[in-house]
C-alpha cells in the first residue's frame, strides 16, 4: 500500500492535534505521523508527503522550516501537501508566500490553513501574555467594527478534510510503490 508521511512541528499542541485529526481522516491508509522536534523522517520511505507548522512571531517553527527546505531540495517528485496553523487567518496568504519555499509552493497539491488558537489558557507564561494581547486586539477591532460577538480563531475541520481528500487522490495514483 502507498505510504503517507504527516510531519509536523507544534509549540503548544494545536498543530499536533490537526496532524492527528488528518491522520484519523486517512483511516485505512498507511499513515505515519512524525513530530519533527523528535525525529527526522527519510523521504525514501514515503510516496506522499504532508508537512505542517504553526506560525509564531511571523515565522515557522525551526524544525518545520528546516524540513521544508530539505523537502524542496531532496523530496524528489513526491506529491506534497503543506498546512499552517496560525492565529490570524487574514495573514495566511502572506505567510504562505513568504514562509513556504517557492519550489514547494509550485508543486504542492494543497497548501491549507488548518486554523489556530489565540486562547491563552493553559499555555506557558510568555505565550499566555502574547496570546492575551493578540486576543484583545482581535476583540477590540471587532468591537470597533460594531460587532459585539467577536469571532476568535479555532481549528478549521473542513480544510483538514480537504487535505485528506486530496491526499487520498494522490495515494490512489501511487499504488504499491513501497511494497
Ligand atoms: C508566542 C506566540 C506567537 C505567535 N505568533 C503568531 C503570528 O505571528 N501569527 C499568527 O497568525 N499566529 C501567531 N500565534 C498564534 C499561533 O499560531 C496559534 O496559537 C497556533 O494555534 C499555535 O499552534 P501550536 O500550538 O501547534 O504551536 C502565536 C502564538 C504564540 C503563543
């Protein structure tokens, strides 16, 4: 059976949750989840690659950035999907263009925003502080717009579903390569 890698980097767990959800949606497929902070996978073992990272202070997490750069150089012709988790959905397009290597952008079957959180609860102290101010700025800007029920970000399950569906199509085109 063709094999898919889901490699991710996550600071506080949201990107990991998204990667795990994607893996569940690919139930029945040969899926390997890999935390890039703990291990570096071999491209040669996989037919389809998916990589994800959260965005912090306008950057990818270092292990994900290194992985995407290696993937651009050494990933060969394997189909690639990329996802980002970010608290500011309106900045996704800018992150996509600036943070993802051009070689990957040009051949990815999908680059998606899986959503993100600005909820400070349960996070380490400095992250909590950052998130508290980020969240307040979203709430205040929505109140300025005359909307009194601020819409805070969260996971975007439909984008995860879309990645799963595209990945299934790619896997279907690569039967038994690793057998
Ligand atoms: C210190 C810090 C910096 C962040 N910087 C950004 C940012 O520059 N842009 C953005 O859209 N979201 C930013 N976020 C929000 C994260 O992308 C969001 O919380 C995401 O869900 C984190 O995923 P993770 O738990 O897998 O790291 C930041 C969050 C923290 C705690």
